């Protein structure tokens, strides 16, 4: 570290506190400084907080992605015949839910969508994407090449965003030490080794919807839906989730292949959804309980708000990928998948494919079946 770097980085922080935006190249250089640990950790934290307080622009998010993807992400090309789709949330939302995105991805994969996922362990809740996959028997520390094989053979795979096999540099170090929503959470979730061009993404703040979908367009996404759900009846009046909500409105933006972006709002009651206790969506805090209930849902042994949340988020994957013309049709496909054996069969195939020890992985999965 040199005094010149510290002073230059401090000047950048001062600009942000004056609500001055950074160009994409400036943001990329700043995040490279963070990833390379080239300035003090105090300044790194101040930079992330100042950027979040100001409010990130699409150029700043895209610049952060440039640094993470090019400096600290392995590149795993998939077969040209596949059209990979991703669904994930940024985390750091105020209403914590069970692991909706993993369940929705399995429903989509069961109906032929190639799901190339990229997630992390939980930082602020007990039910992170990687934590859940691991509890189900998936090998979340396997080489990235094995994830690609799982995507190609089972229709779904998960790159562990906090593993050195995926991000060999500093990303895991940084994400494990911050406990507030930041540009880094958003950009890191976009740094997928398979680089999908279609995605459903949840954000922790309604104000982030348009900057994120514009950033996705800037880094190469061709089709996408970005959502922020509201939890009506929650303890906090402003409680929101990085998923589509069945207990309140969901604010959305859609990126079309033409490059156009449109905004819209979903109301669950318009689809016959959302009649139940909002608390049913919250994780129990016990991973064994969550894994057992997750498998019950995949086996169609539960009709609840949880099942409705899975269906709605899976429907939006179909919608983002242009498989359906409207959310109603997507819900119909999701319901059919969940009410057949296809979703659990896809889960079993995933555990077997993304595993250095398939037998042990499948034994782990079997113990949750009731």
C-alpha cells in the first residue's frame, strides 16, 4: 500500500459523500483496489457505505461487476446448445424468507430450463442458497467444472460465490465481513462463471430495481426480470424481500431482447395467491427443519404459502426466459411441475451430478424424505 493510493481512494470516497456519481471505468478501478486489498480496510468499508448511501447507478454496478468478473471469477463456458438462465437474490433484505430461489430453480429445471445458478452462504439469515444446497446433499465445494457438468446433465448447478474454486481471490473475504447491502452484493451475484444472458434477480430495495436491470443490460444480459417484493402485515411496515412476494405487491422491471425495459407491479391476490400467515414464509432457524420441509415441498406433500411463493417465482423464471406470454401461464406450468414427480427427480439428479461422492450426497437427501 502507498500513500498515493490511500489519498486517491480517499478522494473518491469524498466525491461519493458529495453525491457525485462514478463513471463505469472509475468504479471498476475502485473495486479493483478493494479486491486487491490495496487500501486500508477502513477505507474499503467507507467506500462501500458511501456508495450505498449515495445510491448506486447502473454504471457503478457495471463497473463493480467488471472488476469482480475479470479479476476474481473463473470462466466456465457451457455447451453452445444450452441457454443458461440464472435466478438469485442480492440478500440483505429486511423480510427473511425460506430458500425460495433454490426451490423455484428446481421447478424451472424440471420443465427444461437450464439453470446456471450462482449464490452464497448466508450472512444475515439461516437459510442461504449454498447452505440449503449443502444440507440437501449437493457438493457445494466441488470444482467449478463439476458444476458445469451438473448444469449440462441434470439441468441445474450451483456455483458457490464464497468458494475459492469460483472466486479465487478476495470476494469471499469481503462478503463475509460486511453485514449491510452494498454494490458489492449486487455485482458479485452477477459474476456468474457461466455468464448467463437470461435471469430473474431479486433486490433488497425497490430503488435498486432499475439500476440493476440497466446494469444487467450493460454487462450482456439479453432478457431479465428484476423484482422487489413487499411483505404486508410484517412487523416492519417497510419490510421487503429479494423475491417475488405472495403476501404483498411485487415491483418489477423487465428487460426485453430488443433492449427495451418496462416496469410493472404484481398483486398476488390477482392470481388467487396469498391467503395465509406471512410468518409461514420465514425460516425456522434450524437447517434440519428447513431441509426436511424443502424436500416435502419438492415431493408435493405441502399446500401452503411456501408452495405459492415457489410457484410465483418459478413462473417469473419462465416469463423472463420468454417461455410464457404471461405470469398466469407460468403459474400453471409451475403448478404442474410441483404436482408431478419431476421436481423431486430433478433435485435427486442434481445431488448426484454435482458431487464428488454421489452416494453420500444421495444418502443425505434420502434422510429428509418422510
